[in-house]
């Protein structure tokens, strides 16, 4: 139908019976109820979306036992005494039990019960510690520590990993139940908003830095495999 | 029982009768949905596609429905921009038709891609060089536009219209419809075109590749033109079917004649362009890649892809309907007109088929072979699914909405 | 208050708006897409330190050096070993597939004992004691010679420990599967009267005259042959390929000379005749020609005149003369003639080998650069004498049943009550790889006690009463001497690069363990704890280097001295073995095709290898015969259509595929298919051509010389 | 970065078809190196994932004039018309799941980005791109031979030859470890197929590096061809050709053969065109 007809027949319609007053009243009531329901529903969904949803989305696990980075860093001076580049330039990541046992033995060195657990549960039985890696990237990602440590403008660990080296307690490991990613990849903030460079480890963060440093985001195959 | 919803002053079949009809079509829909689930759960290995046929029935269906739905944007263009006022009597209907076609296209795309949950990457990680990106954006935008164009008609439903809010909403929307129509026309121009571009830019595929203007190969313009030309044909076909089913005349002849005439001229001009394009391709483009035209239509194992398909597309389903619709006598004779619009609808579908499937069939490496393809039931079911869905939408719209302004006048209801 | 439609509308809209303005939508959309990138349906390989471990491949006679890439003790890739004297970095597809054999679905995971038609797992202890029990009884009954063993070859300590066990036990019924190596040894024996092997200096040869040898089909030591063949372009060397079908070698050769299969010997002798007639033979070397040279010369010149030979072989007379001249006068370096159809691991004829070797003798390329080298057997293993007791001596006094594995099986069937009470099968699959395989299978069924040492549940293992599963090549320590035509005599050491995946054993260790379970002489003959202990003693000269470097080059230059040549075998003009069956009833001839992508040996093809095979070799489960379009059209057979192939040994239904490169009147079928194994990648794909070929035994050598079979085909 | 600057590598390959024996080592080396799954039945070559496929060419002559030749076909890593990096596939991918790396000349494929529209497969005339119609499967235990350097692909995405890019990444790590920036040594980065080929038929290297063997064999012409400006990098060696060169895809896989009939099968020609092209090529450079 075109406009003219419509206005006509709606006037006609208005003319017969129902006065504007009644109409208004009817609408108010209807809309009134509607509005109340609207507000309630909105509030419930909105709040649960912000407050409950994140709780549901992430599971939280504790490390097998607490690892005192601060202590080890001071003892071993520096991160690279445990996390280092191999001869072939690849990165060793989390040290294997073997390398821990270069210092540790079945007999604990200190008094902490965490070390006690370590010694009896892992050293004694020679089983690797199932550490939960906060910064574990997905399988499709190829990250070259060598390039970032030995490249043109070397970076320090903190710029991506934050101040974990100064931590005495391991924070609980939070895993996204859907994706299986560590929460640190997306960032603590549910919208993924970051304050510090190390608050997030998504591709965009790599690209951002690459753009600044190299003038180009880099080709896909630079960081994917 | 649903009489309260039926527009005033028009007659509709009894609800049970209507319900049975819908139920039958609904069964087909269910079959389609089952096929869809199979594709999603088992993966695309259930289809007849392979590494030579990455594009097949589905992509054809997409291109075809969008071309056929082209009636919406073109009629809209005529009515709102060029103010061809008679078309107001059919505009609601073509809008619904367009809505159905575009909804179908989007649904099929969602099944066709290997990782549906990543479908949104096409927007989020868009590659501006890709014709498909252009398609995706324009397609979804135009679908939104069609929805907006459809809404006022829905709001005119007798019950909804009682709500002043909706009443006024639809009123005001009608007011601004011209803007949407213009946007729609613009968007359509691009995505119809970019669908043509999809094939035309494939410079590794001599059968599809076309030179062109700036970033757009000739197929870009041919597709837009053909959609505008053949879209209305399809609209008229469906209208004719609706009239047959409802045993009613719903739109006055002068409207149809007008649309048919416009369509006729569009088809004729298009087909001339198409013929020129084909000749240029056959004599310049393909030879520059070392291939004779005969190679594409003859040769061992070329299956159905012979000259016949070319002749059918261009002459039988192009030139013929074009002429039938520009000649007054044949245009106004219901039978010849019906033949013409049916041929037209077939023609454009055939063109899309060729531009998708024959492209895949033709070997490019001299030591490679022709590849043929046969769809499987899930593909067919999921392709029929939106058609059945469309039938339901149209039936509902016809039953409960004042789609045809002239219906009342053309069919005086004798209240007994 | 009344809750009406609008309330619900409000509810819905409110909820929608609420969700929309919360992170839920965005996050779920993103996470769901990430889920598809990490979901359970796609495995994630564990990362770790990359290490490389060199070893030697034992999958075929080639014995190539391999370099296994590992991720924290997990082999992920097999590469060729750079600088290894046999293959220098190159590797064939089967070697690369070694990692798949590790986890092959048809592997035997524990020792197995037959229980009716099924097998049940047993412990190694039980298995060994069971065998000891059975064998003990056999010995007691005073028929020690009724233990036989069929082995892949007789080189290397593992094979020789089995041979030794038989001797200690009291049987000389040790047989090796037909292979090039033994054919060469036999030829050396016949023509030079030496216990030696023949090697060909292909990478330095000028003209290579190949009588059907599939240089790039897997003949000899495949990778080294590939390299020699590839380098011929740069060296200006030429390859002349003589065979009925355009094999890859023929296609890659400088000239392909089609010849009727089975007449290669005639052609060789024909060329000899020309050389002798024209007095083109090498005068210097001629002084080493033994007594019967003149007799031989006379014989070939009247029996193998160019006319006759052209008649029998189908090679034009001019061509023969031309070949003779080329062969002698090839300007570059020495010419060399080689033979053994395809991979030369099924039918071999001594006459053919001798005739071709005669060519080498006539041009005097023996022990010359680019020629044929007569190398003394590589005796790096010095076993102490076997200790025998009366039972053993009695058994050993009995005569060997036959000279070839095929002969052995046909003999023991022929006799009503089996001459054999127990059979060991190690590194071999006779029920699939020997001609008339079905018949062989029946024979094996008849043998009262069969022990298989196979890694896989193959056709032969299926017939066994006990299976003592062996490691696969990546899990196994063993010494692997090079051979099969390679001039460099290398001993490689295969190392276990990964812990055994299943409860398997090194057959070497197993046989030592078994021997030690006997008291007395047998145990005394095996004074070692295990294979490694054994090796370190019997190969003491080279052991240190071997265990450190992974290989030892025993010799890599031609012997200084020249061996004399004895022509008497050829001078007698031994008969050429004719195919069994009536040519009128069977108008066509079926020849097996060797295809590098199909493993012909003891183990079936890997999943990788099968994947590379063309769809004109396997389509779905269907096998194919190659047929010349001319032949096919006469019979109205369409390309790709099903045909019934019938030979005296049986009949199968396969598809026909047109190939212009096969001689009209012949049909070809790829070797190494049609496996009956619990392995979806190879199971029932194609048919086993060996089931269609009837062995024919060459008089004198007693070798199975069936180069194919008469056949007929009809539309199926 | 955006254009092929001096610093950039341009990795390419030349395959000597006269040396190729069709043995299949390259195919298997590739499958094993790149975690390519194997289905129970791979005899339908139209859905069988083989990044490196070896085609069997023949001269269509009857016995005994028949000749055959094998042609290994990895991804051709097209640099597109005029060498601008707009490969047929890269320019059509709607989600930027495949890109042209101007610093290596390698066409990438990012499985986690790809959503499986298969447009790139339609765009590729070489059929070098394969779709994962099925979920990848390995028999029990067999998945433990998978390499962590190449991520296995999920159902519903496209995959293809990457020039063993992970080997470049590893080589790069070594280079960085040694305190350098750029890979110069030819041997430091070789593809799995090149390394495996027992006939040494494949030569791989940096076409921008005059010291590399591949450059010396191919002698690529850095300038556009006068008769077809889309074509850049045509070989000046008369025995060397590229597949479908006239399309202007500018592949980085070159083929070499002494046999005319083989070279002719490298592209489509109208009657008489081939002879002209060949003679021209022969005379002007040979």
C-alpha cells in the first residue's frame, strides 16, 4: 500500500468508535507491563552477562605445587638459567625434570613443603611435573624466542610475560572451558582490554608491536605453522 | 479460526486446507533441515564435491536465487527512484520474494562453508581484494534492507495494525522507504556485480576470466544487468503461480505488461552485451591463453558442456524471451508471455550454472582431464530447503498480509 | 495485573538487549570459532627438543643410511643420511614410511599361539619353551633334518644365526627367498668358479646395457641406482633398456628396445655372437678365458646368429649388430651389461645371468672402472665352528631338499607325508611373494609346526602355529651388509632409535635364546647372551668402528687381480625354461610389473606408499592389468572395464587399463598387491600376481625362472 | 616490505624432469614432513590430499614410439601478474587466510583462519590446493609420529604445500641463535621433497640469490616479457619452462627437460604457436 491510502483508512478507522483517550489508556497499560518486564529482563541478563558468565567460562586449577620464581631467579640469577635457547635456536620452554635435577635431588634443598612434594612425587619417581603453562599458545602458533631475544632489537622477558619472575606464589591457572586457552592469552579482562603490554597475548598484540618495531604486521607464516 | 488475522475484505481458503498445504511443504523443509544437520555434523564429505569441484550446486543455487531475487531491487529502483507508480501494486510481493531469495542465499552459504562457526571471519578479517568479501558485505546489508522493506507490510496485518505504535511505525517507514530502496539498489548493483566478479577475476581459469573496467571484470556488469533483466521475469513467474494456486487475479494486467516490457528491453540489451562479451572472449581473451573456443565445448569427457548449453543460454533463453517481451502482441498474450518469463528465469539460472560449474569442469593444465560432478542428497535437500521455506513465507504473507493492494478490487467478495 | 502478549514482548526484548550489552555474545562468538581451531577431532603433536639419530634401513636389500628426526625420543621423520656410502642423503618412499610401520595396524603385538583358526597371546617364555618342546621331539625321533627355515636372505648375523641354528640342530634345509644377490653369487660361481658376488660400477659406466633391470624400479640397491641413473646425463653416459614394456626405466633410458620377455638370454648371446664374429672382444682379458671359450664361441655363432636371435627376440637384425658395436666401442668409459627383470626378486634364470655376464667378460670390463666387479664375499662375520652331536651329524648328512625356496615347497608337497616337520620363516612372506602363492600357502598349512618371526600378521604368519613377533627396522639392532650390485662393500649398523612399541623381540636375540634353552651342542654353538654380544665377538675386527660410526666400508675399489672365465656352462647351450601351459588355450602372456611405489618384499606397502599409487593400479579395491589398446580393442575390452584373467594357476577379475607402452599380446600386472592382512590401507587392494604364475624350474640351476605366465582374458 | 625489495628472498624450485623417476619419494617425504593424514581409500585422486602430486605425462603415441614422463607438482607459489604478489588464490581469499609473503615469495595457508569457502581452490589452475573433506584420522598410536613443527589441519579447511615453511622458521631460529639476521646458506633451508629426492631432480633455493644453484640453472628474466607484460621471471634457459606461464601466474616452480613434447605440455598453445615460441626461445637464448 502507499502512504496516502494508509493515512486515509487509519483516520477512518480512528473515526469509528475508539476515542483517542481509550486508545491511549489501552496502550499505556500494555506498554506499561511491557516496560516493567523489559526492565527486569534487561537487568537480569545484563548483570549475569557481566558477572556470572566469566565465572562459568573459566575453570581454575592450581599448579601441582607452588613454584617460587623470585627465589629461583635470585638463586640462579636470571630467567635464562632455566628458560633458555637450545643450540639449534629453539626454545626449551618449561625446564624438564632432568634440568631441575641438576640442582635438586631426592633430598630437598630447603624446607618448603612444595619442594618436599616435588622431591618425593616427581624427583623420586622421575616423572615430569605437569606444569600448567600460563602463556601456552595454541598449536597453530610458531613463536620464535630466538628472534625476539637475539634479533635486531632484543626484548626482555617482562615485556610479554610480565613480572612473573618476581612472583613467590603461582597464581591459579584459569582455562577457558570452550577454547582450552589459558586466560592469560585473552587477558583477565572479559573484554580483553589491557593496561600493560603483558596483559594479553593475542595475535593483535603481536601485530601491534610488529607494526611499531618493523613497520609491518608481518606475513602470516612469520608466526603461524 | 484464524479469520481475525486475515486482511479485511478478502477471501482465503479454510484454515484446515491451508494447514494441510503448509504441512506438506513443511515436511520438505524438515527433510532439508535434516540434510543441513548431516552436513554440519559429518562435514562436507557427504557432498558430491571434491578438490576439482570446490564450488558446485550450492554456489550455483546462491548465484541463481540472488539473480532471480534481483526483481526486488530493480522494481524497487523503478518505483521509488524512477517513480514508476503502477509498480506499487506489485512492490510488496517482489520485496517478499527478494527477502526469501536472499535469506535462502545466506542459509546455503552457512551450510556450504567448511567451518560455519568461523563464518564471521569474512567480515572480521575481510580481504578487500576478494570479490567474495564484497559479496558477503553487500549481500548481508541488502538482506537487512529487504527486511526493513518487508516490515511495514507485516505491520499492516490486521491485528498488529491495531497497535498504534506499530501502525505509526509502518506509516513512517513507508515515508522513508525511498531511501532504503535507493540504498538497496546501490548495494544490489555491487553484490550482483561482485557475484559476476567471483568468476570473472579468476585469471587462472580461462573459461571464467574476463578483462574489464578498473577492478571489475565485464562479468561484474553482465551479472548486474542480467539480474535486473531476469529478476522481474522470475517475480512474474511466481506471481503467476500464486495466482494459479489462489485461483485469483491479484495484479492488474497493465502493471504486468509494464514490468514485462521493461524486463523485455533489459533482457534484449543484456543479451546483446552478453553476445559481444562471448565473442570477445572467444576471439581475444581465450586465444591469448592459447585456447580455442572449441576446446571449452568439445573434447574428451566434457560431459554436458557442449555448444548446446551455450546456444540454449544465449538464444533460447536469452534472445527469444527478450523478443517475446518487447513485441507488444506476444507480451500481452498471457501464453507467450508466460513462455517468455519462464525461459528468462531458466536462462539466467543456466548462465549462473555455467559460470560456476563449467568453470570447474574445464581442465587448464594440458595434461589434466575434464572433471564432472554429481550432487548427493544432502546437497539437493539443503538446496530445496529454502525453496520450500520460501513457499511457506509467501503463503503466510499472502494469507495474513495485505500484499496485493488490487486484490480486493479485482475479486469482489460476495458475503453470503 | 494481566500478563499479555506485550509483557512477553517486553521480556524478550529486555533479555535480548541485556545480553547484547553484555560481553556474552562477542565472547561466545569468538570462543566458539577458536573452539573449532582446537577441538578434540584434531590431534595436537607434543613439542620438544629436536634430535637426529643415524641408523640403517633394513626394509629392502638396498641398506641405505637413514637419519631419524626425533622429538624427545619420539621418531617423527626419516630422512636419508648425508654422506652414507650407499645412498648419500637420498631415500626411497618406503624408507621414509618406516615410522608408519612402527604403528602399522597389522603388527603382531605379542607372541601368538594358534588356537584353531584364531591366535592367542602368550608370553615369550612360553613361546620359546613351546618351540623347544616341539623341536626336541623332532630331534628325538632322529629326524633333525626335518626342520627347515625360509629367510629373506642369508647375509648379516641375524640370518646367519638362523642358518647356524639349523646346522647345530642338524638340518641344512635353509632357504632364502629369490633375490638378486643370490643370483649374482651363483653367476660368479658358474662363470668364475669363485665364492664371490658381482657388483656393477654404474656411476662410472659409459654405456649401460640393461636386459630388463629396473634401475629405477627398485633393482639392486634402489637409491644408489637412482643416483647412478640420474648422473648419466651429466656424465654423457647412456642407458639402453631392453624389455617388453615401457617401464619407468625404459622411459628414462636413452633408448628403449622392446624384446619378448624370456628371450633376453638369446639376445645377449646373439650380441656375444656378433662380438666374437667381428673379433671385437677384449684381447687382453681374453687370455683369462678358460678352456671352453672356443666351444662357446663356436656354439653362439652357429646357434645364435643375428637372424635366429632376431627371430626369437623380435629385435631387428640391424639393431642387434648396432648394439654389439655400441657396446664394444662406446667412446666414453667402459660399457656394462646388467640383467634381472624389474627388481629381480622373483624369477631369475642362470642362463640369462651367465649370458649377460659373458658380455661383460667379452668387453673385458671385469674389475674395471665402470664395469662389473667380481668381489669376494664380504666375510666380516667370523663365527666359530658349529658344535654338533650325533643327531645333528645324522641330520646334516641328509641331502638338501632343493636349491631354491620355490623348489623346496614344491618338493615337500609332492611327497605324500611331509619331509618337513617344522618350518621357521624369518623376514620373508613366501605365502604371498613366491609364485603360485595359493599353492605355497596350502603347503605351509600342511607343515605340522610353523614358526613365524614376522613383525606383521602377514599371509605366512597367518598360517603359523607360533608367531614370535620381530621388531621393525627402527626398533632393531642388527648388522646390515650392503650388496645386490653395489661396488662399495659396506657394513651398516641398524640401531634401535625408539623403544619397542610392542612386546616384540629381535629375531637374532630370539634364536639365541631358543638355542640356549637346549642343553648340549646346540646351546654350546651359541655362547652369547644376545645378538649384540654375538656381534661384538664374531665381528670383532670391525665392531668398534661399526658401533661408533654406524658403518664400516670394507672395500670400495675394484680387486687388482683379474678372475679367469669359465664358459663351459654356456658352451653347453643350456635350455631356456619355457612357460608352463598351452599357448593356443592361453594366447596372451602375463608379466608382473615392478612399481617402485609398491613394496614387494617381506612387508606390505605402507599407508603412505599406497596413497601414492596411481588410480590405474588400484581403484577402490580393484586391481588392474595393463594392456595395449590394440590388443584390447581386438577383444572389445574398454579402458577401465572389468576383465577376467585366467592362467593355468588360477583366475581373477580385475580392471583393464590401456597403456601404449606395453607390447601387444602381453598384459602386465603390478607386483606386491592383493594382500590379505588386517590393515585397511592395503587389505584386499588389487590382486596378488604371484597367484597367477606357475613356477618353471630351470634345468641345472633349479631356479624358478617363470618370468610370467601364459594367460587369457575375457570380459567379466 | 610490501614490494619485492633487495633484501627479500624469493624461494623457488627447478625440477629436472629428465632425472625424475616418478618414484614417489617426494610425495611421501612431503606427507611425512607435513602431517598429511591418510584415508583408508586414497584411490580417488580428486579428494586425496597430496601437497606434492606427481603427474604421469605421455606423448600419446602408439607402441613402440610411446614415451612417458613424470611431473612433480607442488604448490607453484605464484607471485601473480606482473610479480606483484596477487596470486590467483591470495587475491580471492575473503578472510585473508592465505597471503603472499613478500620477504620470501611464499604463499601461506593459515588453517585456523580459513573457514572453508574453497574459492582459492577454484582460482588455482594447478589444483595445488586441497580441502579437508574429512576429519584427519590416524590408527591407534600412529598419531605419535606427528611432527610438532606443522600443525595438523581440522576438517573443513583448505591446505597446500608451504615450501616446508617450518624448516625456514627453524633455520631462522638457528640464524638468530648464531647472532645473524638472514639465511644466506643454500643448505640451511631445503624442502623435504628436495632433500628426499633420490635422483636429485629437485633443486631449491633463493631466486634472488645469484649464488644459489636454482638461480644459475633458471636464469630468470627480471623484466616483464615484451609480448605479455604480466609475465615476469621467465627463464632464459631454453630447456626450462613454467606451467601455464602465459596466464601470468608467475609461478616459482620451474621445470627442465630436453624433450620437446614434455616442454610443450607445460602450457596451452594454438596451432603453430608452440613451434614459434620454442624456436624463438631457442634462437634468442640457446
